[in-house]
C-alpha cells in the first residue's frame, strides 16, 4: 500500500502544481495584459483544465480499484475464518468484525475519496476562472479594459404603519383615513449596475473611471408602473492615482461622512437615512493624500469643493433651475482627516471632518450651512466591530440632516417679506457587527436625527420644503446576512422607526425585509 500512497501523493502534487501555475497565469494576465493576448491565456488554461480533468479521472479509477481490492480482502478473510472455525464464521455473519488493517483500508479509501472531491472543487474553481477570463474583457471604443459589475437584488417586504416609501422607508406619518395600516410588496428596483474603466497612465498617475446606476429613479406612468423603476444615476467619478496622492472628480458620496450601516434591505439609499446618517451623491472635486505613520499606521487627509446642496426638490423636469446653494454663486467646502491601522485582522479608523456652504433664498435671505462630524470603525476582537458617526450642524437638508430640511420660513417662501431661519440639527448612528464566520454576519444598529425645537417654534406657522412639524426621527435595525458563495447572498432584516412631532406626539412603524441577491 505504501507504493500506492506514494503514487497518490505524487499525483496530488502534480495537480496542485497545475493549479498554482493556473493561478500565476491568471494573476500575470491581470497585472500585465500586454504580455500575452487573452485568447492565448484562455487556451493555456483550457489545456491545464484538460490535464486536471484527466488527473481526476485517474484518481477516481484508482479509488474504485482500491475499493475492489478491499472487498476481495474481506472475502478472503471471511473464507479463512470459515475453514478454520465455523463458529467464528457464523458469528462474523451476524456481526461484522472490522480489524485494524481493515479500518486502515477504509480510512485510506475515504481519504482518497476526499482528495477526489477536493480536486473536483478545485477544478470547478479553475473552470470559473476561465469563464471569468472570457467575461473580463468588455469591448469598448477606446480599447481600454472595462469591467462590468453589479447586483441583481430581490426584496420582499412588509410594513406595519404609514411610511414615506414602502420598499425602503425612512420617515413615519399618521395613519391616513381609510388606510389598512400596513403594506406588503416586492421589488427589484434596488438592483445596481456598475461600469469601471481602466485608462492609460497620465503624468505618472494611473487613470480609471466608474459609473453606478440603479432603478430607483421613480416610476413610469403606466399600468403596474411600480414594478418598472426608472434608471437613476448614483455616482460617476474619474480618478487620478499616484503613489500616495489621488484626485477624484465627479459625482460621489460625501467623503467627509463615509460610513454607512450594513444593510441589503435598503441599497437605494443608505440605512438609517434621515435618522442620523448623513449622505448624498454630490458633484465634487477632491484631493486625497496618505501619510505613512510608523510601520502599520496611515493618516488620510482629504479636501474638496462640492456643488451646494440644500435639499429642495427640482422645480421642473425638463430644465435645471438653481437651488439655494447654487444661487449663492460659491461652492461648498469640506475636509476630513482620518487615522487608520489594522488590529485583530480588521481596520481601525478614526476620522473627523467639517463642511461649509452658503445658501441664497432670494431677497437677500442668506443662510450659512455648516457641520462638524466624527466617524469611527473600531474592532472589538476578531469577531466584533463597532462603527458609526455623529454630527452637529445647521441647514443640512441637502445631506439628509434635519429630516431633509435646511430652513424654515415664516410664510410663503417666494414672498419677499417671509423670514428664513436655518434649522439646527444634531444626530448620529452606531452599529455593532458580529462576524460568526466568513460567510455569516449579524448587525444591529440605532440612529437618531434631532432638530432644534427653538427653530421650529420660532414662527407661529412655519413652512418648509418638508414637513415643518417634525422634530426627531429614530431608526433601529437588526439583520443577518449569509453568503453561501461569494456571488450569492441571503438577508433578513427587521427595522423599527419612530418619528416625533412638535406637539410631542410620535408615529411608529415596523418593516420586515427578506432579500436575495446575485453579484456579478
């Protein structure tokens, strides 16, 4: 048997070498696409797959042969027992006696079967890499490499209460007369599509660009139009990356508030929006520089200018009219500094940022928008981590603060005698993450946005672009996310929301969401 074991080990080593060689070839092609054409690499991988498939077939044949030999040995042992002692033979028929040698044979056979199964799994992985090579090269007019990515996401949901948006709610309202008090539905409009383009080197910088879309841009006025969400631009950026410095231009998330809770129940807008989580997709230009501090620490410094956002809805759909931030004739400014290092195999990050913008509501009614914020991501051992952010500011409706309200008016916003007052607000959120395994995680979070009642009570009958009577919005969530494969995810989430009004009343709602998604 030792010779056979040596042969099996030698065969396994050959297969492992083939796999390692395949990995190296794939890596080299990704790193240096100019050295070999895609077709040649695919042909080489196909040849290696054929070798691997033949090796697996030989392993299976050898395993079957060993099983047959073991069976013959059992028969011979039974025959010997039968000629030497009939009583022992009869006892053996009633209760099999597995000796040490026979157990070793069974174990050896099981190990060979395990090896064959492992090789089969590795073969499937290698075949997937070949498919990936076919799909990596997306034809483009510029002939530069383009990568297609995204997620197809199906959400099944139910609500108890009256909410602003039934498939990814954020604010709760009073029950409308005659309403059922709840809803149930399903959607795929939170699915996303992304394109990433890798361009040439310019003045020593690597260039790339990306576009992200979803289908949460509204609904067509058609029968069952709620199931035909309109395509919406999320982000689109151009990157120039040097060794430690980057320049980013385009529409992107607000870099001075980069954290978001983990959730697949709400991808169209980040979880805990309008409940302590500042976010927006804003046209901007920013510069980033990374300083090395010691051997394992980094200081990131960011600064940029942004399109002024005030949270007002568009005046029309055909032509773009300026919002208050754009009528001020100056951009918004923001900065952030963040220190990071790795502990317990996870990133530790601590950041602080600031934001300033100016808003012009006409008739010399100007408001300064500003905010100071802090964000954190803290590992608590290898399995747990705590993340979140906090802020304090004014006129932050364009970033989701103040329950999406920047200012309050004493009357008609278009009347020159109406006074305007910037809405002060404070809030934040925190999330605890537990990674049970590499495929299974649990998350729990809470967030709150609080508007100052002194601003709301400043006018007898305040007017706002949103509901002027809302003072506080809270949200909490708990979810479990399971990834049986790297491209497949399953999620279940429960959310509880509570919205307060100026008279100290409040409305509550519950949201349950089941999601299945395939990433590509």
